[in-house]
């Protein structure tokens, strides 16, 4: 089994990831839509006012999980990834890269955000 190919397949197929943050020794998990680049950097878009965004600002250490949806239900082998790392706000040229990756994965994302903001 080629582990790199397996991870790349999971990153391409899955759409949601859960990120875990912590504040005052109390954990929090948020589900976010994500995109990734060739180096497996994960990008998500979130409001600065969200609890996970506020907690990342104070403590950038996170854990996360990405699971491939099951089609048959309970009893199927779980397919997914678990990780830990640090999160930060993207800046400069990286913002355009992140948005381009996000819109390539979710082409209707821009349309939905435009409609809902009117």
C-alpha cells in the first residue's frame, strides 16, 4: 500500500474536517470545509468571530480529523486521517492560493457566498 497515495486520495475525496482547539483546558471541535495543496497544507475559511478562530488566535496548536463518508452504514471500516499541527491566518500571496484551491474544490462556494451576502 502506497501511504502517500492513500493520504492524497482521502484529502481529495473528503470535504469536511473537524478541528479541535482548546481554551482553559476545555476542548472544542468545529467542522469546516477544507482544501489542500500539494504539500498537504490544509486551508479552511472561517469568520474571525467563531470560537475556533478565537482559540487558534490564542493557541495555534490544533488536532484534526478527516473521514471519508460511509455508504452502507454502521459496521464499515472507518476510513480517514487524524493529525495534529498548528494553524494560522494566511497572508499575502498565500490568500489567493488558498482561495483558488478552495474554489477549485467547491466551485459553487463563491456563488453561494455572493447570494447569501445580498
